[in-house]
C-alpha cells in the first residue's frame, strides 16, 4: 500500500496544490472503498506529515470497507496532530 501511495502522492500533490491555489476556500477530503480506502488513509497521512502548511485544509478521511492499515494507532494521529475522529470508516 505504501509503494502505491508514494506513486499516487507524486502525481496527486501538484493537482491538490493547483486546486487549492485556484480555490482559496477549498478543503480536501481523501476517500475510498476497499484498498482505495486504505490508500486514501495513507495518502492523507503523507500529506499531513510532508505538507504541514496544508493541515488546516485536509478534512477527515472517509473509508468504506477498507482494511485498516494504520500501524501505531493513535500515536500516528498524535504525531500529525489529528483526533481519532480523523479516520471515519464504514464497515458492513
């Protein structure tokens, strides 16, 4: 998942920056289903760690039926200054 997230991050980050520059009030939410949800979670954490200036513009992650990939649990969320509610998962 991390290798795929690194490739997506490199492609997605310029688009996110361009969108936020064009729309100064916009916020960004990462979301996905199944493996896409896991990628959304990893991508959002990568943005929070690598792009601290965007922290106020990233909404909580929403995943649907995604495998949980957050090793380290709340310590990781503490590291990026986010509450446990930053990850919103729907499982059926």
